[in-house]
């Protein structure tokens, strides 16, 4: 069996963290779905900046859109990428259908400039959801306080959301609170809670990249994995316990953890570290092309995520004893991530101006 395909029996799905017209038109994405079992696609402003700036197939449409003075740079950008999202959704439609809605999703992010604007996030999410008009689309929203409130509202409205830039356990817990509250409000209003899909994107390699220089050698490269294992244990408690029981009985799905930023940044570590270490049921790992190729070549699939949960707790205690405040670290990394996405989006709008 293909090494990537061998992850699937453990209940995890691999998504591709990339999208472009070339990937679609060349048949490469279709091949990845067929041969590697890729079950979803994520995008972000940096991915689309690279695509639009390097992929020649965008240029004719971009010139046509730039000739229309009535369009803003953001409207031109959306006119370029929404068809890509739709095409990817269509390509994944069979997986969505055959899995009864568990697989086959494609994410598009709202403008990062709205990260602290709840009303603006809601308006943009609703508009993009309507424009894409595919049941297997996901609207991607950063997990700021305003984004989390918007996420709760969108969940109550039945819109699929990928809530992103999570770096700490309190951030993840707040997102799960919002998801459960949104579903509960929907159920109380007499609306169905079936078929609503949400994921919580927890970022990994950036945590270790920031902290390793501050930690003794024995703890380096271990914080992100320990955080992930503890988060997964909490996921199991919340979504397979009494708290979620009524919603589960009504047909609601848990909000899966999605491992993001899984390309290894430290050359001293295995290039499949953040894949091999975190394979477990009811999770997603979204991987960049290089990590996908690395695992295809030499990755080993095994049920690793539930293992050593107690040791993960001990690791986090050891990190705290090294004077590391993981909550503050999570807040800093989220702010840094927002800045990176804001800069990429600003560069995108310069391309389409």
C-alpha cells in the first residue's frame, strides 16, 4: 500500500496544503487524490500569492479583471481564486459523497484584515460561502476573540468553518466552546445539526522553532507534539463524553483537530516528524508538497497520537519549569501568524490592483 494511503486505516485524513490552477489543470491534484488518498485541500493568502505570481494561467484573467475599473483589488483576487476553490470542491465531491460528508473539503480564508472585526468576518464568510456554493467548502477564519465569536454564529447558521492559527490549549478550548454553543443554539432553534463540518487547525512546527533555543536539549523538538497529544486527550473527553452526548445523538459531528504547519523547519529533525508522531482517529493533517513527498518516500504509519499521553503532560510541566509560559507563547505565535497572513494578503492585493 502507498505509505500515505496507509495512514487512512488509523482514522486520520491527509489534506494538501496547496492549491493553484496548474495543480488543477495538470491533473496533479486528481492524481494525489487517487494515488495518495488526499482527502481535502487547504489554502491561505501565502499559497495564493505564490500561485498568482508564478502560474501563467492566471495572467489573462487577471488582465481582464484589471481592465474593469469598477472592481476593487480584493474583488479581483476573489474572482481569480473562487473558481479554483469550486474546481477543487468538484474534484473532491465524490469523496464528500461517499464518506457521507466526512471527507472532501476545500478551505478558503477570509481577508486577514478582518481578524479583529467580528461583523466584517461574518459578512465576508457568508458572502464567500454563497459565492463558492459548494457543500464541501470550508470558510477559514483566524481564531482571534472576534473570529471565535463569528465562528460560533456561523456554526449556528450551518456554515462549515476551518478555524485557524491555534497555538495553545486555551485557544483550542475556546474554539470548542464556540462550536458546541453554536450547534446547541442551532438545535434549540429546531434546525438540524447534521452535516455541519468544522476543524480546529493547531499549528506545530512554529512552536518548536520559537521555543527550542530557550529549552534544554532534552526538551527540544518535543513541545509541539506534547501540546498536540494533550489537546487530543481533551478532545476525546469533550466530544466523546457527556458534554457532547445530546448533540451527538442529534447527529452532530465533533470538531476534529487539524494538524497544521507540519513541514519540519529544523533540519536536525525528521522531515516527517509532525506526521509520524501524530497519527490518530478523528484527526486531519494538512501537509505541504515537500512533506507529502517525504512521507510518500519513507514515512511510517502507526497509531502514535494516543500513545504516551502521560509523558506529554510531563513534558509540558518540564517546559513550564524552564520558565516558558505556553499561553503567552500561543498568543505571540498567533499574532505573528496573523501578521504573516496580513502581509501575504497585502502583497496579493498589489498583484491584483
